[in-house]
C-alpha cells in the first residue's frame, strides 16, 4: 500500500505510540501539534500507510523571516535588500523508530519542499529554513542541498530556486 501524507487531524490520526528517539519531537506531535494547528502557529503534516491511521512520521511548516545579510552572497545578490525576507520554517521532521532507515525522512522532506514551492505561487517565500537538533540531522539536510547560514551553523536553508531546479512540480 502506498504511503500518504495528510494534514494532521486530531480525531483521525493516532499519535499515541509515536516515538522517534528524541523526546521533544515525540512530545510535540502527541501534545502540542493539534493546538498549534488550531492557533495557526504551525501546520503539521503526518505520514501514514493507509488504511492505517497510525502516524509513522511528520513535519511542520510555518511562516518565517530571514535577514538577507544572513544568506550566502550568491543567493542574496539577486534579492531585494529588505531587512527581512519571507521564508518557510520546517520546524520539525521526525520518523517513528519502527520506520527509520526506510527513506521515510527523505520522503517527508521532499513533500515539504514540494508543498512549500507550490505555496510560493500565492504566498512568497525565498527559502526553507531548518533549525538543527544534532549533527545527524545536519548531515541529513546537507545531503538534500541545504546550506548552513554563514553565521549560524546549526541553522540551515535551501532556496526556492534550488528546490525548483529539483523538478518536484
């Protein structure tokens, strides 16, 4: 059965057994994700294997701003010199331990990139930004073309232009 990624629905999706090995990510999906969705702070998407409703993984998207001076010069060069530029925060991305090593993290990330690129047709965003939790996560994102902000090595980004070049849509 193919995998599915859906907007989190509290009454529909079972998050109770989710565990990825990082307590803060486990607690978020179980305790705070629904509230942040209701308050329009973050939009969580969950990975399922239909017809099952058990969450196998998830990611969250929200609006964000970046300082143009924090970007690498080749990317910043063509952008307006506004103090802050619109971007998208990929606030969390996690896969249940039962599914780790199967490529689900990459599947979730590519979906987030595609979804964000599609959204730029109606709400501008120059990049996706991630805050790293550890060096393993950093390696994961670097593999997909993310770059570290020059002055903030645990904060990474990928430009919408780079995502568009991947041909996701």
